[in-house]
């Protein structure tokens, strides 16, 4: 130890508090920058729009086939009954 100087404890409570505060600031800065990057990225929004359009088309096709199947089934039933 150097005469006239106090010892430096890198694990002291004051140093740990400062390191924790800096860590929290860096964590918040990383969170904000990530959020801003995601906000500026429009690819996710485009994918969501395509997904919604696809689901509406799929629902329309399923309902159409269901109505067609019911109609065809009743017609075949009528034809089969007359034979």
C-alpha cells in the first residue's frame, strides 16, 4: 500500500451501486434502441397484413366448399332416391 493513500475496495457498496446504476442505464438504452429499430421496421407489419388477407381468403374458401358440399350431397341424395 502506498503511504498517505487510502485503500480502494472495488467490491465496496458505493462502487457496486454505481455499477448497478450504469448497468440499468445501459439496459434501458438497449431497450429503447431496440424498440426504435422495431418501430421503424415495417416487415412485421407487412407479414401481419398478408396473414390477415390469407386467413380471410381461407375462411371464404372453406365456407364456399362447405356450402357446395351440402348442395351437392342433397342433389346426389335426390338423384339416388329416384333411381
